[in-house]
């Protein structure tokens, strides 16, 4: 039976594009419309959606222009658009699915939320919970109370969420995103393809490749990581390290400052700022030896899991909610603070062969947890 679903989310999100494409692939009767919460509309693949509810053409042009001068103004203008949409729409859908509870949504008048009764699904992504102030969390409550189902991608985050809002476990569902890159990594590693990165400069033999973060977002703490590594690692080791910085999305102003900062350090590195194909992303994962993942907050990072599946040694923060992966048998390192990073890298480098061997256990575990093959049915059932 056909189902009509309104998605309220970041229309540029690759996770959303991938999820909808997979859902339509196995359940073509699902019809999706999109209400974007972002103010940039460049990457939305219209074929995935029957209709996209955006501001007027003139307002879109203005948003694009003003965002170059001041992101905050563009953000607040989108609040006006979303409030007006909620006021006028009757929400004649089978389901209204909010992916990431955008801060602007918290200012929708309560009387307009009543239209969502018996049809609202909310998927919490991480920062839309962990990075909210107490006042903002109170504003979340009417949405959460109204929701038929609240999905969260991580068991530890679900525990934190239930503790904060005192919801029953029955209302919360663990629902992970599938990761298409996992299949790409498996395909490349199991084939006879020559595993060479054509967009790397030629690297000397035995060069250690370290990838830091996965986007140009301040939460990745690049500045602190680069500073402590450049100052504390021995010079001979630094000369043998090739640093990879994936900066293909995130905050443009942060990216600009970061590029300038890195250029002043005596490091071997590459910055990826252009969009990359799945194959290119998979190849970067395969060629990495160590991945450093020290975001301030996170849910269940796709890049983090992709590096684990690729057999890389991953160093992450003990403050991030990854204990569930440890419980399932995954092998990775945790540190208490960024200052502990140089010592941990020295240990890994001295024991690299053994560390790589221990990391092999991760591939099967991550595939079982996050491949589309294993999780897609739960996404379909969400709309049953």
C-alpha cells in the first residue's frame, strides 16, 4: 500500500539521500516529500522526492547571498519560513518524519504542532540532543511527547536520552543508518584492483597515513590535535607521517582558518575540499593506517565505522558514546584528553603490526551493525 511521507530535515544530507534511495529501491510505493531545514539548496536530488517545499525563488536567492555574509541571519530567516509552513500546512501525510531536530523547529507555536498528532516520527542524530541547552531541551518536549516513535542510532545515546526526558523505552527505537561505503570498501579489498590513490602525491614506502576527523566542523578539534602532534611527536616520526584531512563539508569559514593554520606547520598532508565519490572515500579509508576521531560530541559516526571496517587503528575519545561497540567486541583505542594523543600514537606505531591484526575483528562486527543489508528492513517497518 502506498504511503505518503513528509521528511523535515537537511535536504543536502548524504545520509538522507542514501536512506531514501535504499527505501525506494525495495519499497517503490513509498512517496517522499521534503521540507528542508537548511538554507542551502544546491545538492538536493529532486528525483528522490515527489515534491520539495522550499521558500520562494527570490527568498532562496536572498538566502544564498546573505549566507555568504552572515550564516546566522540565513539561519534565522529559515526559522521564519518553517514557522509559516507549519502555520499554513494541514500535514496531509501518513507520516511526518523529522530527521535531526533542528533548533529552528523548537520555535514553532505549540498550536501548530497539534496537526502532527498520530503521524510524527523523530530521529535524533546526536548534536540535536547533546548540544542543546537546558532551555532548548525544554522546548524539545512538546515534539517528543507528540511523537509516535523516537529513533536513535546508538544504545548509549538512547540511555542518556531516556534519562534526560524520562520517556518509556517502548517509545524509543534503536535505528541505525546503513552505510553504503562499507560495501564499497569490501568490494575494493576483495578484488584485484590496484589499491593506489591517484589523487595522493606519490608517498615513500612505509609512510604512515593518519586521517584526522571527517569534516570541517569545529567539533573535530583539529587545531588542538595538530598543535599537540606537531609539538610532541619526535621529528623523525613526523617526517614519516602523511596527514589526511577530509574537509569536504562543514563550516567554510572554519575550513579557511584551518587551511591557513596547517600550512604554517611543517607537516606532510593533503586537504580534501571537493566532493568525493564513494569509491574515493572508500580508497581513503583503505589507505589509512590510523584514524583520529576526537569530536566533542557524536552519535555513531559513519566515518569512524568505515575506518574500523577497513582495518585501521582508530583512536577516539573516552567521552564519546561508543561503549556499545566495545561490548560487541570492536577493538579501538580511547583517550581521556587530546594531550594523551602523542603517547597513544607512539604506542600504536611501535606495535603497528600487532595493532592491525587486532583491528581485523572489527570488519565483521561493523558490517553486521551498519550495512544496509542488515538495517534496511527496520527502516521500512518504521512506516508500517
